[in-house]
C-alpha cells in the first residue's frame, strides 16, 4: 500500500514529503492496530505531506532484513533525516508525533 500526496514547502527549503515505512507481521491484531493508528496519525497530522508504505515482513522478508527490522510492527521514518524508528502498535500518538518532529517536545 502506498499513499502519495501533495508536496509541502518548508520555509526556505526544497519541497519535502515525509517518507514512512511500516513493517508488520501478517494480519495479527497488533499489526492491524498499527496500520489503523499510523494511517489516522498521517491523515490527521501530516496534511497529505507523506508517503506511507506498509510492508508485510512475511510476504517481503528481504525488505525487513535489509532494514534490520527485528520486531514488528516497526515504523521507520526515512525522510526527512534523521532516520527514526518506532516499535509497537503506534497507539501513543503524542510519542509518534514528537518523534516525527511534527509536535514540539513540551518543556519539563
């Protein structure tokens, strides 16, 4: 599955789209929740400025090996750099948004 949408302009920089890869293990409840949660996060918070690919490691094991995926589900933010990884069902929306640099970290 791939979702490609409009390109965003950051002030003073070239157009950028957030490139995300979600590695899942079949249709387990945890994998299904991860897919639903990350799609909701993307639709609600990334304003169409993302490319999300869902990769089933059972169907494409070489892709998981190439990315050194050791747990599923795992979300990998490939672009813009820095590369980031999130493991789990993606239910902690705030943690995901902070990790994707969409939401600022609150001061303690």
